[in-house]
């Protein structure tokens, strides 16, 4: 019989928690569980989803032990996997990140530009704190971390917890691969082999082959040049017209900057920063869409489940896009050697980038962790962009470690989304004020 595992979800009050619970429950045949715990440092917020999650688990498999707690010892004792998705400062701070950046004429985005830098300065301590609890109470546990901004968090853990069992992963490549598979007419992204390199939210696919080994990239580039990541005329009609639709559609512009690759849709924030700013609503940003959309929907669906005592008729859905987390846990648990895109230390994988760069590249995952695949030499265009962005991420982490105003100013002025040192300074001063409860005091 297969061993059964114990999982804790850190950031239990997240809007993603119920769909991740459903996804875990949907995969019990692949990853058997004996215990699921939620952990958050905000009891009130976690309560909004905790009871509903308990009901969902009882309905599917009453033998799974369940606990929602704000006590780190209870949360982290006897766990094999920690799925970490915390948001330090919550959506209210995301809204400020986005709006302060826009006020200064810069991209206002969750993980890119000044907003992402501000968020990074908040996240580092929260993620380290959770790693420390994990190491104290369950030293053999793996943390599968997708708390953002993933690149900065990954650099911080490389510097400050180099030996910890944390694996940094993002769902964006998987989301893009879903779109790519659909466009290519394949049933699943698992029916293709890809090559990709870059940083998190900052990368390029260089090859997409079907399982017979046929290269699909040129055809895909043709499609994306016309429709972006939208699935043709049909997708144009049926897709929900939110800011993600805009982002997916806009990839048709980004792809022109290098038509030999498929770019990450996030590159629009770095390569078309003027367009993005001019087309942003400074009063109503993505944070507002999420607060008025996903957050309300998830919390009200959870309240209904709690009130009814069952989930029949509920709108909550399995988080299909989060399946990669189960795949990753299974690869670690059962030594499957699955190939996955992870954020890892370069160490020569990209031969013309520094060894200590945290890059997003394909890795083989097994019982003892991951082994990065070799990428080789990358072109000047991508190398230049990556090195500039890497410098931003490294400066943020150094600024946090050294509590350095100077380095954080340099990080912001280094960002391709910021036009000058003057604007960077004005931005920084506003961000310091907004983040005084979250950042170390800078000197
Ligand atoms: P959310 O604000 O709804 O939930 C985050 C939760 O984290 C909150 O309940 C908050 O109280 C909790 N939290 C904050 N600091 C904590 C700490 N130190 N310890 C424990 N809990 C803490 O956020 P969300 O929109 O659901 O997103 C959650 C996170 O997942 C964000 O970082 C988001 O950027 C990230 N995310 C990443 C990916 C990816 O692919 N990398 C995909 C989706 C979301
Ligand atoms: C993708 C990215 C995440 C990001 C999320 C934002 O999934 O990979 O890193 O957090 O999008 O989505 P949202 O709906 O909150 O804007
Ligand atoms: Mn991501």
C-alpha cells in the first residue's frame, strides 16, 4: 500500500485555498493524504474558508484528519509537504503597490516593476518565517512555494536559507502551456516537450515538440502573431474580457520583438511599459478586480457551504491550473523524474549567465529534489534583458538584508519599467510611507 502524506497549506486564508483543497481531493489516488492543515497568521481571514474546506474534505474522504490553525507548532508538526501561498500585506497592499506606481507614471503590477519590488520587500520575512517553522517542526518537509514575487523570494531564500528544502515554482508556464497545447490542437500540455529559459515572469519558449518529436514552434508563432494566447476566432468570442484577456491578446505584440521564440506574456510590462501605463485605469487596478471578483466569489461560496453544511450546487471548482503542485509533490514522493519548470540557481545551466542567478528552467524532479537541465548559451537580446532584471532582484534582496535605502533606490532605478533616478526616488519615498508596517526601516 502507498504511504499517506500530511500537507499544510500556508496562507490558509488565500482565495486559492478551496480550489487547491478540491484539487488535492481530486488527486488522492495519485497522492494519498492522511492529514490536511491550514495555517495563516490572520485568524479572521482564514475563518472565511476554513469551515467550508472542512466540509469539502469530510464529503470526499472523512478519514483525512483536518485542522485550521494560527499556531505554527500545530501547523508545522508532522507534515511532509507545505504548499505555501502567502501574501504579506494582502490585497490591500497589492492595490497600493499598483496605484502608487501608476501615480508616478510607471507600470502598476503585482510582481513586475516598482509594485513587485515593494511586494518583494514585504514577502521576504514572511517566507523566511514559514521556512523556519517548517525546519523546526518538520525538518524533512518540502516547501512547495508559489508565494510571490517568486523571483525575489527565490533569491532571498538562496541568500538567506541556502540549505532549506524549498522549491520555488510558478503556475504561469503551466498556464501558457495549456494555451499552447490548445492552440496546437493537443489534448494536454503533457503531450508536448518544451524548452524554455528565463527568470520568473520573464522568459521565452524556444521549442515546443509533440511526442513524435515534431517541432511546432513556427506554426505556434504564426498563430500567436495573429491572436496572442487566445484560441483563434472562437476564443475571441468566448473568452472572458478581463485584464487577463488583454494580457493574453497583447502577446501578439511581444512576439514581434523576437519571432523565433514564444515570450512570457509578462514581458509586456518591460517591453511595452508606455503602452501599459497609458492603458491602465489609475483608480481601478487588477487588485480591485480581484477584490470585487475572485475574493467575493470565493468567500461567498465558502459562506454558503458553511451555512448549508454541504457543498451541493457550490460554484467552487477544482483548481486545474494548480495541478502542477500535485505533480511536483508526486515527483518528490515517488521519484518520478518528471520534467518541470522551476526557479533554481543557474550554476552553469545557462552558460553565459552568472552561476548565482535564480533562473526559471526545466528541471528533472525526483526523491532528492531537482536537477536542472542544461540550456546552453542564450542570445544577446535576452541576456541583456535578463541581466538587468536580475540586478533589480539582487539589489532588492541586498537592500532588505542591509536595510539599505541606497540599494533599494538603485533597484527601482534599475528596473526597465522606471524612466529615471528622479522618478525612482519619488516612488521609493511613497512606497516607504505605504509599507512602514511591513518593511525593515531603511537607512
Ligand atoms: P490572499 O491575500 O487571498 O491570501 C494570502 C493569505 O496569506 C492571507 O490569508 C494572509 O493572511 C496570509 N499570510 C500573509 N502573511 C502570512 C504569513 N507570514 N504566514 C502565514 N500566512 C500569511 O492572496 P492570494 O491572492 O490568494 O494569493 C496568495 C499568494 O499566491 C500570493 O503571493 C500570490 O501572488 C501567489 N500566487 C502565486 C501564483 C504562482 O504561480 N506563483 C499563482 C497564484 C497566486
Ligand atoms: C498568474 C501568475 C501568478 C500571479 C497570478 C495573478 O497565475 O503566475 O504569479 O500571482 O497570475 O493573478 P490575479 O488573478 O491575482 O491577477
Ligand atoms: Mn507566477
